[in-house]
C-alpha cells in the first residue's frame, strides 16, 4: 500500500520504495524457511556481498561481515583491534556510546570531544604513539554532523601505523570512502538503505585481521577477542559466504535486493540526488524565521540527516507539523476519488495514504482499521475514509475506542462535527459527492477545532463513559 510519512527521529527511516515488492518476492521464494547452511543461502549471501562491493567500491581483499546490529560491531571492533588504547572523536550520543563501550571493555580510551553541532578536521586530534585504533563517526546521527571523507583519509594517512574505524551508520552508501585507506567501517540497514532494523554490516581489511589474529594469541589473563563472533571466525566464514551463527537471512536477502536496485540507478546518481535534497532542506532552514541549521559550519553538515534548531519547543513544533498530516483510505469503490483527492490535497497537507491501491475489491473494515491505526500511532489526529456511501466505513470506524466518525456530505457538518463533537474521522461516499465538493468538505473538516465550551466537553465526557461502560 502507498504510504507517505515524515519522520522526526534519527531512528529507522521510511522503507525503501520497492521494499514491499522485494518482501513479497522473499515470501514467494520462502526465504524465511531455508537453511543458512544450504547452497541457496550461500547464493543469497554471495549476491548481497557482490552488490555491496559494487555499490561501495569495496576491494576484493576486504571482508564484508554480517552482524545483528551496528552497536554489536562497536564491541567486535574493540575486542578484536585494541589490546590497550583507543582514541575517539566524540561530538554526539552515538560517538559517545562507542567511547563508553571501550571503557566498559576495560580499554584505555582517550577522546577528543566537541560541543553538539561541531565537527572535526583531520589535524585536530593529538594522538599518542600508544593508541592502536582511531574511532571516528562519518555521520553523527544524533547531531547531523559529518566528517568529510577527505578529512577521514587525511587522518588515516597522518597516522598510517594506526587502524582507523569509521561509523557510517546513518549515511551509507552516500559517503565515498576509500577502502584502500580506511581499515574498517560499518553501518546498519535501517537508515539510508530503508530496511527494517536487525542487520549490521562490518567491512574490514587484512590489517584488521592481522591485528585480531595477533591479539588472539595473547596469554594475558581475562583477555579475549570474543567467541564465535571474533573477527578471524567471521572472516573465514564470510569467504565461504557463510556466518558462524544463524544469520538474519531475510535481512541479508532484502539488503542484496536494495543494493542491486541502487546499482541499477547508479551510486553517483543517488549521491547527486541526495546532495540536491540536502541543499533544498538547508536552503529552507537558512531562510526560515522558525528554524535554523543546528550545524553552523556548512562543510560539517550531514548530507543524510538534517538537524534543525527551533525557536519554540521542538515538541510543539513537531505537533504543529503533524497537524498538517492527514490520513486517507478507501475501499475499491472509493479508490478513484481517493486518488484524485490526493493530488489536490497534497498542496496543503502531508497526505498519508493507507490504500487501497487499485479498484480490485477489498473490505472496508480493513481500510478503516488501517486509517485508525495511523491515528493511534499519532501520525495524525484526523483521518478520511471513503467507500461507496460512507455508511460502511463509518460503522466500522466507530467500533474503535476513541474514534468519533461521521458521514458528512456538506461543508457545514464537516466543521460542526469537529467543533461540537470532536469528530476525528470523516467518512465520504464516492457515489454521493464529487471531487470539488469533497475537497471543500475535507478542508472544512481538517481546519476545524473543538470548541472548548463546557456544554461540548460535558457531552463528550458522557460519550466516553458510554464507550467505557460498553467495552469488553
């Protein structure tokens, strides 16, 4: 089903546009039921490996390793590449966490810390001769600060005898890292790859493997590089397109499909499109009276995570933006009207479409539930349901707790239902109203607010008590 949403968190992003298509292919091929020791799995693993190498220009001698998450990779890197000392460039919560992992693993961890919103140049760190690993974050998710690829490369070349690890969790595949220079890098798939969380990707070169093998021979008490997920074991298994333990087979399959699709588009095209979008956002923030870029120094502004400072409390600002969200859903009889309305309404609203996506017969209760679930998730406070008459949709919607749905085929009822009765779902009949009237009705409904008068609040409280009394 078609969905359009705006996200205000640094967590999982919107799903990749072809995600549902790829997921359906996985279901059809019964990917979730195959053995991870089978030849079929090896082909999936190999395909994803090959597509990532092409996408990111990863040399053949480096290993691509799959883990459960990027935060797991923090631990694997510190266990396998650091005997004594690590050095961390910290300017946000994620780079701080990497540093804290080092402390918890009893490493002697140094850090150069910057205030939120500030980035690093390659010549700023003062790194002692005893440091084994330099940890930097190409894209600090929490603050929208990037370290430019040339600075990362210069940092490594300035300290060529030390390993360098690059966190690119919320920016891969956009950064153009030189993997003949960078020793190790990692990311998770739920950001710029648009996939569900649960898969981390770790890229490591032969220098990392050599260091890990050396540390594995340490005879120090309580020193170890991990168990079945140590780097040498992961490396050996990856060269056979395998993993030491049961992998996220579905996640690896979907990542391969997304990477393949990106390769068809071309990584340079994707990077240019991303830069264009980033420029549009930052130009808007520069001109806005309500917002300003959180990162003042333009070269340090992330290309994939834009962070803005607000002149009012950010939660209030986000609520105001969400008020411009409106959810719309229709069964097969309302499909054509819904599609036409979306085109008009998108000029003034962020329209979240929960389907249906064709005029093939569907059941209106399912569409009602999809609309109301979005309201429950607080993606919008109001929804629109369209069926042939509006009646079926209205009946179904009013079975949900907290939903006050009404059929309105005139402008007055649409705003009066909100002002007096706090109506939050508008039901329309595609066989009764045309497009132009429907637009007027929706605008009246969407822009109306409950009147905070005692008589209306008293009546609504009685409605709530009836709902509570009769709920099972």
